[in-house]
C-alpha cells in the first residue's frame, strides 16, 4: 500500500510540475514533453484565458509551430491536446478579431485554420484530446481531427456556427458525419445543439466520458491513462495502423485492403518487428525504438 501511495504521489507531483511549467509560459500554446512514466507524450496546452482559448491569428500560428515540432520527432509516441484554462477547451474563432477583418481576409484565415487542423489530423502518431470544458465551433473541429476524444461529463460540445448565419469551415461538416453519421451530424449542425460529455458519448462523438474531479482535469487524467497504454507498443506499427485505418475509411473495401497490405509491408523490414518476436521468444518486455 505504501508503494502504491508513493506512485500516486509521484504521478501527482509530475502532473503538477508540468502544470506549473505551463502556467509560467507567455505563449498561447504551451508545448511540453513529459518525462518519467509518461515519457513519449507531448502535450499541447492552450492558454488564452482572457479569450477562452479562442482561435486567433497568433494562437493558430503557434499551433502550427507546435504541430511541426513533433511531426518528425521519433521520441514522441503520442500527442495530447488539452486546455490550461479551467472550464473551457476552446470557444471557437476569436470573433472580436474576426469582426475587425476585411471580408476578403476572412476566407484565407479560415482556409489556414482548415489546413492547420488537417495537419494535426495527419500527424503520424496518435493524437488524443482532453475536453475538460467547452469545445465550440472551431474548438470542436480541432477535437474532431484527433484520433481519440475524451470528455469530462461537464464538458460542452457543439458546432454552433449556424447561430451566426455561417457554417463550420474548418472541417466540421466533413469530419462530424464520418464520426457520428450523416443524419445525426445534420441534426447537430442544423440545430446548433450543444451536448454534454455523457450525451456526446451516447452518439459516439467521444470515446470516453469521465466524471469531472475537483481539479477540473478528469478528461486529461483519462487521456494520460490512454496514452500510457499506447506508448509501450511498437511506434512504427501504431503509425501504420493509424494510416491504414484513416486512409481505408475513405475508400471501398477492396482499395482499403490494398492500403492495409502496403502499410503492413512497411513494418516487415523494421528492427522493431524483430525485437517484438525476440522479446516474445525470450519472455521479456520488448524495447522498441521506432526503427
């Protein structure tokens, strides 16, 4: 029992120390590579408290830089998105900044946001998002581009753009129906509905829902738990599985099987595959290097 308590104390100390590192940053997007038992996880933390993490030009720029910083980093096995602002993940577009834009500047900005979110989706490693607060409009569109979504039961989610006489413009009209089905996506977008964590889980919008805790980070803790289960597995295998699933879902079954075959071919010559077989034979834990 004492040993278990020590582990829990270490875990809490690690997470708290990471939060302290974030809170001292002046950037809109804080990036931290976790250590210890969470080594291999890179956390992107949104922190624009005055604007509820609304997507501004600067936040988008820093988000692009964060994505680029991990794209080719083999030491990063999982990327985790979260908010460092209590009660909100992302309130969507920065409407104050948007109102000051010239009409001809709006389209290019939305196109840039769409491209950035697609870059997030196309990261080679799994991406998990922790929704401990409101994820509306562009905030939910970010979450839709992630591989796994975890929400607190108190979180609020919705593509609410039709309330402003516009439509989701950063992928929401395409990714939401692929996740929850076309009919449900139409209902949610047409009505600008806002779902809580439990309701989102019921329609398949999120993978897991967690009862919010007193620290307001239940979804983040669950996301860490999921990420920790991914890290020990062969990183090349995980990446190829992500590619096979993502690309295969966009085509017919015959073409999808061809994509799977091509992805499988890429894991055959890897050192990790040999390490996995050797470790199984020697009855020990494999030590994968992503090679």
